[in-house]
């Protein structure tokens, strides 16, 4: 099976923004960790923390609104989300998995790179295993 890591939605925008502005140490750390996790996740897609289904269910309308905004209607109502912390306290990347049976391809779709303060302001959407 072939595995492809792809940036979509807000993650694509945020990654571009971070790449274009690497003037501070935190941004460089975020990008370095992102590249590290990108490779680890391609080897083991469950490397990140599982986001609990109760948190997904609680925030399904918010998620659906997010995917609708970015015209990824195919991702609405999904239940398999993972996250990886990109810095010790502030930043995380959030992704989901999609398998294309006919081509035997596993897609790792990173859809959000966000700081914890932003997440907190948007309810409890991406609280993981705790």
C-alpha cells in the first residue's frame, strides 16, 4: 500500500505562512517538528494521539462547518482524527486518514496546524486522550 501525506484546508495555509516567515525560533521549531512527524506518520499513521470520539461528537457541527468552508464535504462526519504536538505547549497538527481502495493508497490528510489558545477559543474540539 502506498501512503501519501497531504496538506489541505487551514493546514496548507498555515504551513505556507510559517514557511514564508521563519524569523523566530518557535516558527523554525514548529516546521522542524512538522517535518519529523510527517515522516513518522507516513511510517505509522497512528503515531499521533487519537482524538476521543466524545470530543468529535460534541463538536461535529463545528467540524462539518470547517470542512464545508474549505469545500471538503467528503470529510464531513468523519470519526478518525489524530493530533501531534509540534511544540511542548502551544502548537499541534491535526489529521485524518482516508483510504482509496481501488488504488490501494492511504492518504494522511493534515487539515489543521493550530495553537492551543485558538483551539481553546473554539470549544473543546481537539482535546485528545485526556
